[in-house]
């Protein structure tokens, strides 16, 4: 949502069922620093509930990112999540650093790649594409080196809402689905 020279946003996520549930919420602010550089920061609240005696964990942290667009067709981004040392918190939460780039190969085909390092993990490499056969319809696909995961999705843009449906494979969990609705306020 526009707020002067900045943009503000809110996000909420829910995952699970009554014996294992995760909620997260965040408030974000982004700002265009120059013609080719934008940056943002978001505060995050996480809550996890599991069955048993120690059944609730809550954490507060933040994340920040920067987007550089050297040309109309190329974007480069960097994202830092949870730079707060675990010695300052009650519950362990990993930190991560992601860097990636994307390019418009033509007016309807976008390709991208990303590398992510998280506390205690090996580097996770990701690649994907988005193809738009029409102005409102998108087809997406991707690969992730962690768990050798492949993904596929479709998206449809209405006047002020974006509807997305996605599927991802996992070597242990099989196929996982996701759905999202994004509202664009003007």
C-alpha cells in the first residue's frame, strides 16, 4: 500500500493442523532509494504449537532486502533473514542470506536463479521460470537442489487480485500443494 515515498505491507501465513501448527505475521516497509535501487525491511512474529508439554514457541525477528535493476530486463536481489544472534533469544531460529538474479528473455518469458545459505545447512541452489501466454495467465516451474525438489504452478491476475496455485515435489513428503490470493491496493 502506498505511503508517501514508501510502500507498506502486511503478511500472514498459516500451516498445519491442531497438533502441529505454525503461524507467522509481518509488517513491512519498502523505499525506492534511487532510480535503480530499492530496499525494504520487515518485522516478523512466529508462533509454533505442537502437542505435548512444551507446546508453544514464539519468536520475534526481522528481515531486510535490496533490489537492484541495472536495466529494464535484469533484476538482482539480496535478502537477509534473522540477523539476531541466537544467544539473545529463548528459541533457536536459523539465519539466512539469499542472493539471486532474474532476466526477461522476451516479453513473456522470465528466468531466474538464486543461492541461499542458512545456519547449519549447505548452499541451496534454485532456478525457475515464468511464462505468460496471455496478459492475465502465468505458468511457472522451478528446481531446488535441497531435497531435489521440482515445482509447478499457475497464476491468474484479476483486476485487483492475483490467484496462484502451486505444487512442489519432495523426496520424503511427496507432492505438496499451495494456494494464495494477493490483493493489490491502489
